[in-house]
């Protein structure tokens, strides 16, 4: 028997349900030493998914860490390149795989992919086993228990999950693993030999044998040994400066341990009281969201360690603002994303408010654009690149571009500014930017937060707007956050750092930064913009 464990968003050994189930199966066999275990990860950069270099770098670091952890326990990770189903179609029969194990992911597009993978395995006579370790709760059960719909509000969701089984204790990482029976180079040769023989046997004339060989080499990498690829192999340039966030299970567990060391802070954590202006690495938040998304950290490990701390302290904070509440927000949005395949769309979604946003429908040709289309396009690009003329907004967007991360309340600020606050530009355009640039981008959370901040769903108090001036001042009156990300303004005094266009010309000259030349003038009048859009 040959058992393949397909790692996806479970890039860890601790509490890895698919790996644990595979090991349990192997150990139950009479001739367990004859059963081959092949851990596989498939690296793919789909053209339809936006993904900047920092995010992809995090993925490769996480896969490298997984490979090291497997090797330390006597195994080896096989890393293939390409579309997951296409790769499996080549590898499963070539390696004679008899059993396939993987952990489920809840997004509708992932469910569809997994169903195709299961159908492929069935057609090849491969037995499959699917585990559920990506969330604390079974989203199918939550939706079914709520009449076939996701609970509309957070409080309704809390009541719904209270009826579900409590999250199980996390599983320990295995101490040892079965040794590989074939080297990575041998695995490649077996794939190549298998498909060459199939071409001869089936007398396939429509498929060029050289093209088949090229495909095999593409899957196995230039060295033909299923080694971990480089960032540049996918068309990326290595960022000049690494983000403060590094990938991998080892890093994730270290961050968790460091943050949970201060139990009083953990027990009293309240998200709205954490500062969006603290520059990373910030003690205000855990910054574990990328590790949870890619599965470097098990949500059950996070949950149970947190619950143990809360039980040792009197009067801890509670959801939705507590640290436990943040984990449950993840579950809440995952539930909505699981139940609604159009969660990230406006027209197609049955729950989204239909709004005539600017720059929502993008004309194909320049001549088809109205003057306001052209203005909205330029304003959107200014927002995206941190050139709005509002230093608080620009500093946040520059942080996103340079580091792939920003505090949750900072995301609130820039999302509100783009949509109902100032520019009245479609939340879908902002969602696309976050999808590309956030290391911790999560399809369900990203859509849910944009729906909330644009008052398109969940939140209806559209008139409650984040000021691009006053909100930043509340957290950072001296403007140190702005000065870090916009060096041109570093000599401006606190009085003008949030509104540099009000600074006297003499002060601008003395600071070496003339507004409108060295730093842009505001692209919109905030007070006027709020009045106009709220009258729509």
C-alpha cells in the first residue's frame, strides 16, 4: 500500500488531523513497515488569484519549515508545482497510490476543487479520507442547525456554535515518521516512465511525448527532484525588505508562546483598545492570522491554550472584543463564506446591499469612460499606492505594500475612506487590493470585513465614518506612525502631521516637503465628500 498525505492549509505537524489519520491507518496494518508514506505539497500560482511577493514568500517559508520538520522525523516532503488536480492526475497512478488523505477547506471554490479531487481518486481506485481541522466547528453542521443558512449576526452565531460539540483537544506532533522508500529523484523517474509507457500502450497521438516530458519536468522542478522552488521561479522578484512576518510552524508556535507569556494581557485583551499606530512587531496584537490561514498554527491549539489562561484569571474579557472573540470572528466569517459562494460579489450575492458604487463596473475602453470614471480611477490608484494626501490613510497603505500587513483598525480606516467615507468607490475594488497584498488574506474574512465596513451587510450605521484625520490622532498624536512610512513628512510638527496642507509655506520649506509637489495635496475634501455620498 502507498499512502499520500496532501498538505494544503495545514502546514504543520502538531494537530495535523490528515497526517495523524494516515499514521493511524498505517500502524493498524499487519505489515506496516511495508506501507509507504508520501507527504506532498503542491505549489501553485493561479493567474486568477492575486498574490503579492510577501504572501508567496510566506508560503514558501512555511513549506520549507514543514520539510525540515518532516526530515527531522525521518520522512521527506515532496513538493510539486502546478494546478493541484492536474498534478494529482499525473502522480496518483504513476506512484501507485492506494490511499489519499487531506484536510478539508471550507470556501466554496475549495469544496468544489476537493470534490473533483475525490472524484479523480475514485476513478483511479484510490481510497480517500478527509479530515476537518481548519476550523473549530463543522461549518456544514452549523449551517444545517440554522435552517440551511449562516447565522446573520455574531451573537446568533455564538448561540449556534454553543449547540455544537466543543472543540477537541489538539493532537501532538508525531515523534517519528516512516522513512521514505524512494528518493525524490526516483519518484520523478517513476512518473516519467509511467507516462511514457502509457503513451506507447494507449497509442496516444494527439499528445506530443516531448510535451508530456516537459509537463513532468515542470511539475518536478528544474532539478527533476520535487525540491522546494524559489520565489523567482514563479515570476516574483525577492522583496528588498522582508516583512516582519516570517512563515512556518516553528515561528508560529514561538509567537504564540511569547504572546501568551503575559497571561494578564491575554486575559484582559480587548481588540478596540489596541492601537493601529503601533509599528510592528507590535505587542498589541498576536499577528498570528497568517499562521492560522496557512495552517502553521492549529486553531485548536490556539483555542485550548487560550481557554486555559482565561480559566486562571478572574473577570477576563469576553467576545466579541476578547482574544477568544477574535478567533470566533474567524469562524463566523468562514461560516458565511462556506454558505455563500458569492460572498465576495455584490450583484450575485443574495445578502449584499446593492449600491451604485463608483468604479464598480470598469469600462473596457478608455473612450467609454465618463469624466467621473476617470476621476474615480485616479482616486482609486491614489488610495492603492498611498498618495491620497491624507497622511494617516497613506501611511497605512504604504505599510500594506511594504510589509503585507496592517492592524485591524487601520484596515477599518482605509476601507471606510475608499467606500462610504470619502470616495464612494466600490468595496470590491478594495477587496482585490487586500487580496493581493495582505499576507494574512483570507477569502471569507476579507469579504466579510469589506461588506461590514462599506455597510453592505452586517453593519447598517453607514453615517458612522472614520475620520482620516481625527482617528489617527487619537492613537498617535505625534504622528510617529506616519513619519515611519512617509519619510517626506518626518520633519513636520505634530500640529500639521495629519493635515500638512494647512502648514504655512515657510514651514513646508523648512521641513523640505512642499505639499502638492513633494507630497500630494488631498484628493478629496473629507467633510464635503461625506455629505455628498450620504445624500446618495
